[in-house]
């Protein structure tokens, strides 16, 4: 067998195993066998770049090329559904349809999946495009990210699918994946996702499709559009689509009476809690496409369908008091302390109140009877007050004016909902928060240290700021009951290694407000030492690409504080890198300043990642897909025909590898 034949064979096999595993939930080979086949295919494809295929199973692993999503107009607008919470309105819908049609009809009952909607276009059995709902008329092209979702077929099987059609559905993050993701985020001290819907839509918009692949999204498809669909029945079409390889929910039922509709609703209102993904209602659709056409649309939604939304579970309980938490940034979060109450299977004692405005709008009084809801969020929220039950003479909840931890007056910045304690250097949770950020993996990555150790050292009075870490003595750590000699050694080694962490990450580790990882990189490039940065003016700072006055002012504020300047000096003395290494500094030009460059194809001299780095090093911006704004395309071998066509249509210049290398070398 030739390599090419083997590639074809492997692709077919892997598409099938994917389908067995992700759509049917019935794998026929082990994970290891699957991985081996995938690796074999990857190797063969690497050897035969001329045989690359946009829809090969290897494309599912994603790439780390940055992507600014292109907007694409929907061929058919993505409408929303009329919503109701009332069974009486369901009856009205049914009767309205019955009257308008004046003939027999069937209703297809489906789950309303609570994720993020997607429109997939297939041409000749191959996935060509995946677009988000956007504003309903146009959405983001997220094709590369969607390709990482294993339950979405890249190539269809079976027969009878139209040459060109769209299929719409919901991208979901299963509960177990969501919980795992949040556990990880918690351990890395990153903000948690409130619910699987936000997690799914956030994931779909990630720039890095390899990261998307790691998040294990799933999808159910529920709506076919196109000119030559196989059947007149929506339900029957979905059954066909199932044969082509799509994941269609098996909860879908076709019914003939209002009674059956209610049986479906009432059954799934309870049973849905056992499903692996989030749902928030039931969708009812008139089954016949001919009848759908007859019924037509209002301006916003079809007259042939309605969504019945489940009532979020509520409980009534008493507000005992409001307490306030101080976050590591100094942000104050009010928390309602409640009389414990049973809600959706757990006991609720606390609910988030978010900010002062929410408290004011609820007109909350201590002792009030309040409604708590869990609508798909992890932290329950207060949705209303039963004012008729308010005890006489109860006291209105007023937001605190001073920090509960350190007593400093609170401030509220313009356009922000939160109150802040600004006593960064003396407020305990802020001190600990800053140290925890400093040692975290993406910052100084100090192994052996974690939030609990930081807390312990702080309690013991051993550290008050990040520079104190470098004064720690092995024997002082070893003396602590919970640690011992081995841990002490680890911590000391971790601290020693952190002296090699590059300047840009030290800059990020300082925890200057608004200076995240990307901003830190940009600043480090423009000001290759901390002394230069500390001396920069507002005008200097806003010269940097993508640095506006908000960030610039925050940097100025940081260095205007004597305590911060002293801290930086002590860190420098401790041996941390406060300037960029020579190799990082050399070779930068702005030859590509202001240019948006798409990389496409396979190259001889550098990998795609290296080209991406080169583009950035010379002041350009690497973008994922071709648009009017693209300055040129860095073209390798085997650039895909659809990309070539698009480039031609928009009149975008193609630059070959050698020419590009010359461009960046020129002075
Ligand atoms: S059908 C024109 N079916 O609900 C009707 N939508 O408000 C097209 N959704 O944006 C939608 N489950 O994201 C349909 N089984 C289902 C659904 C469903 C969830 C979402 C979808 C849509 C929204 C409608």
C-alpha cells in the first residue's frame, strides 16, 4: 500500500471511530488504539503535505494560530423562538396553530438545550463552515474551533444528503466537563464560569483551537435548512441526518395531541435533571415543513414553534445578615447569609448579592423573606423579596463604607459596579492575594508554594509582601509544623529557580492593575528594563500598541507609590530579572507595523509558529482568516483552493516565503 492509500484508509477509519465514540457512545477500539492510528496519520500527513485535507481527522486537534474571527452573513437568519413559562400559553399556541392550519398536524417535542447555537454548512458531504448566531443576521466564523468537537462530523456518511445544506444546533459543555474545568480554574485562581452555557460560548470564542479541543465540547443538532431536504417532516429529516452521522437527541418525540405535549413537558421537567447536559425548557415545532411555511414568521420568530421554559427552582427563606468579602484586587463582594433551605437537592446557606446596586434595587432589609434561585448557576442568587412578610421595624441593608478587613474607606470607580478597598499594601486579603498571584504558574511559577503555604507564612508573620519570600530561611520553614525539611528544600529551590523567570513575566507577577500577560509582554518589549518603565510618562506609554490611558494611568499610579518602588528595588536586589535578556531585545524591527498577515500553507525554512513569532517580532499582527483588512498572505505550498479564491476576490497580495524573509531583514 502506498502512503497515500494508507492516509485515505486511516482517515476513513478514524472518522468512523470518532462517530462510534462521540455520537453513538459505543467505541469499538481502545483509546490507545485510537491514539496510535491518529499518530500514524499525523506522521504520514507530515511527510506528504501536498496531501493535506482541511477535513482530515487530524484537524480535530486544533492549532495554536491566533484567530480574529471573520464575520459571515447567515444565508437564512438565525431567529429566536417565542418563549413562555406558562402552560396556558402552550395551549394557546396549540389552538392558534390548529385554527390557522385547519387540518391535522403533528408536533415535534424536543429538549431546549442550554448552550450556544451554531449553524453548520455542509457542501458535498463536507463541513465547510461553522458560524455563531451573532446578531442573528451575521455571526463569527468559528469553523476551526468547531472542528475540534468530535461529535460534529467533518465528513458525512450514508447517502441522500443535499449537495448544500445547513444544520443548526447547540454547542454544549457537559456538566462533568464544566465542573472539572471550574475545579481547575479554581486551583489556578482564575475566575469561574457561572454555568455551562457561558463556558461553552466562552470556549467557542477562544483564539487557540488547541485549547478549545482540550475543553471537550459536545453538540446536538436540531434544525435542517436547505432546498432539497429529503422529507417534508422535520422529525423525519432529523432521523435522516442521524444516519449521515449527526448527533440528534433521542429525546425528540412526535405527538398528535395537546395532552401528549403536556405529558412530555411534565415528564422531562423532572427527568432532565439526570441528563449529562444543561437544558432550560422544551421546544415544540409543527412537524410538516409545508405547514411551517403556511404558518410563516413574525418579525422575530417562527409562528410554527414555541419554547416552553422550565421555572427555575425557587425557595423562600430568611435573610439573616449581609457580610462582605474582600477579594485579592480589593473588590468587595456582598454575601447574603440565609436561614438554611433545601433547593434542587442541596442546602443553601449563602447567596451572592453582586454589588451595591443590586442590594438597593431589591430594597433589602435584614430579616426579610427572600426568594433564592439556582437557575443553572453554581452560586444561588436572590431574585425577590416577599415584602408582605417584612418584620416591623426591620433595618434596611446599606452598603458598607469601610473595608471590613482593614478599615480603609472604600471607593467606587467610574463605570464600575464594585466597591474597592485601595489599601493594597496593608489589607490582609490583598496582601495574600498579591503574593498568591506572584507565585502562580503563569507568573513566577514558584513550585512548592501554594495559597495555603502563603497563608501560613503570613499568619506566622514571616511574609508581608512578595520580596519577603526571598528573605525566607530554610530552617524557619522547616520549623513549621505542617511543612518540615523536605518542603523547605522544595520551596527554597523553587524560589531560586524563579530568579531565571524572564522580565516580562516578572512584570506580570507584580500584579499591577490591568497589566495581564499580554500587556506585560508588550510593555517589556517597549521598555526593556524596569527603570525605563518607571521613568515613562503617560505619552510614552500610550505610544505602545494597544495600551490606552486606562492601563497607562494604572502603571503610572503603581510607580508613583513609594512602597511599590521600594518593593521593586528589593526584588531586584533579590536577583529577579528586571530587564529583558539581550537575545529577547535584539532583532526587533517595525518593518511590519500596522500589517495584518494571514499565514497559509506549508513552508520550507520555518514552521508556522516560527513565522507567527517573526511577524510579531517585526511589529505585524498574525490573523487567522482572510478579510478585506488583510494586508497580505504569507503563502506556503499547498495553500487551500478556497483561501486562494478568497484572496483573489478581495485582491489581497500573496507573499512567498523568501520574499517575506527579505521584508523583515530590510533595515
Ligand atoms: S429551533 C427558528 N430547537 O433556543 C427556530 N432551538 O430561542 C430555530 N435551542 O437560538 C431554533 N434547543 O439556540 C431549536 N431543540 C431546539 C433548541 C433550540 C435550544 C436554542 C437555540 C435558539 C434558541 C431559540
